[in-house]
C-alpha cells in the first residue's frame, strides 16, 4: 500500500469510518489499480504516438466512423 493511501485511510479512521468500511474501500482501490495496470499495459496513448503513428491512428479511426 502506498503512503498516500495509508494517509487517506488514517484520515478515514479519524473521521469515523469503521475498519470494515476501510477494508471495503481498500479492496475497491486494489481492483481499480489492477484494472488501470491492465488497461495501460495494453494501450498506447495518443500522446505517446510519433507523427507517422498518429496519422495512421486517425486515418484508421476516421475510416471506422
């Protein structure tokens, strides 16, 4: 767990959130993090494309529309 998440969970505790609720939030956060990792491991962002790749991407995208 990252320090940022630990600080957030500590803040939750200080503001009345139960341990059971924090565990549920943590499980949800873990699933979101896994989902993000899967997405970004299979996705090349447009901002990462070079000029030729970007033109090809948009040509193919517009052809499907």
